[in-house]
């Protein structure tokens, strides 16, 4: 099942399949290791859903809700 990263619940994994961001935001996300085929896990979600903390390639990364909405993942 394909969803955006912000829809994954705490403790769930997903594989990045597409990024719908553009420009500087896309470049920054790619530089942080959020590339197609990468496995990510949602570690924490703030009470209002912003920010979302994920684990990617062995490190923790906090994303804004809008950034997470631009990343499509396949649920594991």
C-alpha cells in the first residue's frame, strides 16, 4: 500500500518510492539520504503532527509535516 510519509504511524516502516517535492527542498531531502528505495521508520510524531521524527540510514531526522507529505512510501 502506498501512502505519504506523514500517514505512517509511530513504529511503522516504509520504503521511499517517490518524492513530489521540487527545487531546494527536494535537493535538501535527497542530501539527507531520502532517496528512492531507502527504508525509513517513524520514531515519533509531535502531538499536533508536526514535526515527524524518522530513522533513516542509522540516524534520526526531523521533518516538517509538509515535507513528509511530499514523500511517498510503500508500507512494509
